[in-house]
């Protein structure tokens, strides 16, 4: 999947990001908070790094200081209209999955150039197809 759209509304508490299949037609929205939406939007539109590290940069720095590097983001579950995600890190041969909100995981993914891969399980895509 890839981030295809970010919709930021000044009159709503919920912002929307859309993920779309890289080689397909499926897409879906995720409601997120304003902080995460603006963080993602700044990274997508900005050229270069911010003058000071942002929170999502801090998470990347901590992982790297502990000898791991971020591999990908996985949207792993959908329960009661709430998405659940994992950050996948690799340290040596070990894969470590860290629970994350999808918005934070995507904000971290877009700190990289190119962005980290974003995967969505087939189970989640099937649940979405049944609800939309």
C-alpha cells in the first residue's frame, strides 16, 4: 500500500488519510488526529529534514541507537472501526514487531526516503470490503 491522500480539515477533529494498493485498485480511509495528519503532511510535502527532530524522528533514532532499523509498517487488524498496526524492526536476524497506532506508524514510514513499505493484511482488507 501507499499513502495516496491526506485530507486535513480545520472544522473537524478527525482528519483522513487514504491508503491505496501499489499495484491494484483497493483503497481505504483511516481517520486520524490533527497532530499525526499535520506531521505526515509536512513530511510528504517538505524537502529535507526539519531543523529539529520531531517525535517520529525520535522513535527512529531510538531504534537505531538500540541496533535495530525499521523495515516496514503493517496494518494488522481492524476491530470495531479501529485499526491496529505494527512497526517491523530488524536487529541482526531478529524481526521485532512493536504495536502502534496506524497514524504514528505511517508518520514514521514517511520520515524515510523512500518511505518504508506499508502492508495491510488480507484479513483487514476483507473486513474493509465487508464494511464499505
